[in-house]
């Protein structure tokens, strides 16, 4: 087996992205992890440490894809889901435009 390395800085960036995307603010993200925001920042968001088992379990419960968090690789299902959400949003916007046009006549 090859020597495996952990890129703590890359994990920290993805962890921050997950937290900000889901909660907007790191403080709220930390609260949902039952952590002090400064501890989250100094230990994990700084890249000093990689998340341990307990934190990974908490992240899974919050909806984080651990494979993506640790490796940067997204599962195909997640990619497809994101694509469908974007297409759904475009359709909603088109429908709103059609409704506005229909109301003018």
C-alpha cells in the first residue's frame, strides 16, 4: 500500500466551505458541532489538525460528505444532485417570467 498523507490545509478549506455554505457563519457552524468557535478555528479551520472520528460523526449528522471532506472527491450522486438543483432553479426562474408575461395580457 502506498504511503498515505493527509492534507490538513485542504481539509480545512473544505470544512470551512461546508460550514459557511450550510450555516453562513462559523459561529453557528461551531454551535451545531457543540464546539467553541475559537476551538474550531484554531484546531480544524486553521489546518493544524484533521478532524478525528467524533468530529467526523458529527459532520455526517450535519450532512457533510466525509469522502469529499477528506479527499476532495465528490460522489457522482452529489454532482448529479447539484446539477438537478441548478436546472430546477433555472426552470423556476423561467416559470416566473412566463407568469409575469401572462399577467400583462
